[in-house]
């Protein structure tokens, strides 16, 4: 990328936090950047950032190598993806109903879709806390997020997000009425998939990490359009944590030194575009590569 050779490795610990902490400590100072996957360091409500306690514990012994969770890039990249879909792809987003599975970990995407004229269903209580209440306004979401995030970020992370083998569970068909109501389902793919019904005919999905098997499954359910905020690399779309770590290593800057302009500058230099794939014979497939 931009003349630099990269070695990117994905190392999992099957949801074992102790092993993960030990691995991170071992890697400190030996690699140029670490992208923390499967857990968020930070959750957001507009300009307010909340640190996830379990994630902070994981990285407490990492002192030299920069550690990122993708949130720095998400805020820039995912807003840029919405702009790209509207201005470059000419997709009519205004007026569409979006089921946003969790906005606290993708606030940039949620706000960009809201600004584009979409009607947002905020599923944070359902997908994150298993409370069967859908939030239907940005104002209500922000009030609730600011009230709950100081508490939620101190909860065990396994209660908020599937870890280890739980990530491989088949979708449990629940809350089908919200999938039916929505034109677009957006957010982390594990959440998008969590309650996904068999019939997804005509739906658009805007997400992050998918494998070739995921794409095949979505097509079998009738999904019309798949957008991943990161490009396809060797048959899969990697998480923003991986891409943010790559950019941090490329620039040589510390994460706290990076601005939105810095991220956008690198994205434009590498001609970084989202993966846009029409399925089931609809439209034209565009799957850019880096």
C-alpha cells in the first residue's frame, strides 16, 4: 500500500480474555500496530466518548505499540461511504427506513444516514441489551445513550456482544417486523445476522466484515444489495480495526494524533472504496480492491 509492504495477521483466542491480554502484552513493541477485533475500546453518543472497561483491561499492559479498535476510522470512513453511495453510486437513500442494529459503535454511519434523510430505527436496546424496545428518533437515542453508556461500558463485554463460538450461532428469527419495516439493515454484521429472518427479499445491507460464506447466505435469503464499508481483500471484507491499524502503521502517527483529515487523506491516496455488490441479478456489481 503506497509502496509499503505489509504483513497482516489475524490472531484469535476464542473469546478467552486472559489469553488475549497475554497475547497483546507479548506483541507490544514487536509489531507496528494492533487492531483490536471482537471488542470495542470506545462507544459513542455524538461527540461524547465512553471507554469500555473490559477492553481497557485487555490493553493495560500494552505501552509501546498503538492499539486501535476501528472507531477512529469508522467515524470518517463510514460517513464517506454514505456520501459515496449517494453522490457516486446515485443510490436514493432519502426516505428509506434503516434498521441500525447498534448506533453507539457506529455513530458516524447512523448520523450520516440520518442527515441523508433516512428514517432510523435504533436497535441498541434490542441487540446490545436484549431489551425489546425500538428507538425511533435521534433525540431519544442520544438521551438514552448518554444515560446508559456510563453503566453499559462497565458491564462484562460478553453480555453485550457475541464472543468466541457464540459468533457462529445460526440466526434466531426474532423481531422480524423490524426487518420487514426496514429497507436497509445497517451495522455490525454479527448484529445484522443475529435475528435475521430467512426472507430478506429486496433488502439492502450496509455492514463491515463478511466472508464468502456470509455473502452466499445473504444471496440465498434474497438480499438485493450488499455494501461493506471496507473493500474486498482475498474474498472477505476485513473489519475497520484492521484497516485503521494498517493506516496507523502507514502514517507512523499515534492514534490520538490522527484527525479526520488525516484518515481521509490516506483513504483518497489509496483510492479506498467500499464494496458494493448487487445480488440476485439486480443492478451491477462493483467490488473495488485495494
